[in-house]
């Protein structure tokens, strides 16, 4: 499976897109959202969850800073 380049991702991503990009599972991202961990997410309506591209990048940058 080819990893998607960050520049090719949409500005508003699904949980599946973030999981594929970060090589993390969808259930892990869901758990992190419930625990206020991981990238900041947005809830649209009753069930749709989206992630802003800038928030995913900021979260990844914060991991580098804390390592």
C-alpha cells in the first residue's frame, strides 16, 4: 500500500484517511478522541468525525518536540 503524501490529503480528512496517513488504526484514533489524545477532531452531526489537516500536522510536530 502506498502511503499518501501529506500535500495530497484534503484540508478536512476522515478518520480513515488520518489512520492511513499516520499508520494508526481507526479504533485507536477513536479511542484517542474519547481520551482527548491524538490529533484534535471535529464532530459533524451525530456521527461524522473529521480532522483538519493543520491539526494533524500540529499533533505530529508536537510528538517530535516531546521525543
